């Protein structure tokens, strides 16, 4: 697979079957679409291409902070598993948002020998969202490419979408969110200094900052798997081939610590059976199951007792979970 950061770097010899979108989360619906693009390209003897945008167009056009489920690096890693020939990581800028649908497709065709464009039924592009399916088919007739619309993937009677998965995270249902993603929802970040309260309780925690631009499950306590070190990004590693780093069982609290300070929202992870200093290192958490809501306890002893129960329940949850691939 070839990763392109700028269209000017691209000069494919053959025709291209293309799809494009944000692909936040690279969920089962995205995988369904990209798999059809890859299969069609192979059938035609063309290259398969994926354009992914960052930041989310909504953040640029509406000046709105839409929390993302995957960083651009995580997104590229997940798309890599789907065997597309070319992935174009296109920055979505104010200038790009001002292009008409025709101007945008002219830009694409200036660098790609576009044969077919595969999109979902709700896909739009161009200034004022004018480039819907009907308009893109008109442009395709004029410019020499065909447009194929892939119906959305339906699971349990509902469409699989990034919006639906964000709603599940907002409800704390990380298990169902992971089912729709096809992998555990994950969150990575550098370990920052905290109040060192966990160590005095007998359950030291690694703290990660919860920023507004990243999607997170609602406040509560979760059973997670944890990996120490930089998350896998776009590189030679493929899913299922781990780089030899251990997976730790973790009890993770997302919230404001109501028993003590109701402070800034943090992600606090207690790595079970781990001893060592994590400050300054990167920690990746893979959310498997919600254990309970965040609670205020009358005293430290009550909190310690509950954390002990959380560890037991987390061991049970992770012992029986074999469902989702990890990043």
C-alpha cells in the first residue's frame, strides 16, 4: 500500500477505483465499502484508492468541534488492513471547502485516472454540499467516470455509522461500540502527572488527559486492555502481528473523581499486575466492557473496597472476551 500526503505526489499508471470520506473509526460500514472498492479494482485490473480527510469537514465548515474516534495515524493503520493500493491522507482546509463539486472532481482527476467512484448514499462534497449522488453522476458522465452507490451496512436492524457509535460511547456501551467498529474502541495519550492519590490507596494509576477533540465513553469505570508505548501507526506491522509488547489488564476510570475533588475530566488507568513508572510514556487503552458508573464514596476505605471488586470484575470480563482485534 502506498501512503500519499499530497495529491502532487501521485502519478498512477493505471485507472483508479476510488472512495473518499473521513472514515472516522474505520467501522464495519467503512470496511464494507472499502472492501467492495478493492474487489472491484482487482476485477477491472485497476488500482484501488481511498481518500481520507482530516480534520473532519464539519469542524472546518461549521466551526464545530466534532470529537474523533481515531487519530489520522490510527485511521491509516486500520485502512491498511483492508489492502487498498493507495491511501491519500488529504488535509481538509478552508480553501478545499470552498471548491464546487466540479472543481473538486477536477482536482482529483488532475492527479488520478479516475474510472469509478464508490460512495455511500448520503455522501456529499463541494461548496454548500451540492455534490450529492445526482450531481456526482452528472459530473461523471461529463468527465468519464461512473458513480456506484453502496447501501449502508445494517446490523441488528440499524445502520452502522460513526454517529451511532458516538452515541453508544456517550451511553457507555463500549461493548456494542466495539462490535460496530469491528475492534475495541481505543484511546491513546501520554501519561501525565496526577495527585498520586491512587498509590496511597494501593491502586496506582496512570493519568491521561481527556481533551475535547477526542471521543471518549461517558464517565464511569471500564475493563480495558492496556499497551505501553507508542500505538501502532502506518508502518510495516499488520493486524494480528504484535510487536512483542504485553497486554495488561486495566481498570479505567473516566471522569472527575467525585470522592475527592471533582476536578478536570481525566482518564485514570490502574494496570493490574504491573509495577513501574509510566510518566512520560504513551499508553493505549482498549475499552472492552463498562463495569459501573462513576460514584462518590463516603470515605477512602469504601473506595478501596470497590476498586478491589472492580479488579475482580475486570478479570472476569477480559477472561471471556476474545471478540475484537486490537490496534
